[in-house]
C-alpha cells in the first residue's frame, strides 16, 4: 500500500499518506481522499496478508459456498470452467459483502 500512497501523493491526488494508520484504516482514509485507491492497491499484483486473510475468512467462505451451491469458492473457477461462470460467481459473492 505504501507504493500506491506514494504514487498518489506524488501525483497530487492525495494530501495525507496516512502512514500512522493500520492497514484497513489507512485504506479507508486513502479511499476517502482518492476514490478507487483500493482498486489501485489490488492492481499492484501483490496480495497483502491483510487482504488474503479477509478473502479467506470463514464467514466470507461460507457465504461464497452458499452462492456456489456448496462448492469450494477457491476451486469453483478451475480452467475447465468458462470465464463467464467464474465472473458471475465472483459478482454474486461481491454483491453480498
């Protein structure tokens, strides 16, 4: 997240780097200054441990399994599945969060 904050700051898009905040608070504060900052964090190609923990939390996995008919959401989008199926599954999950 440091890279994104620094990039936005250098570009004049944010005023405060929010370096004193914890991960989730910092992401929220950056998002308030520059909507879609969280998307930029995800597009860096690095999955921070905090985001990995969120996406693999038991509550989210349970909700995903309900939408996927009991399938393991991490295995539901295998190479044998169509891209459309995977996209619809992901969209269904995200709409409930």
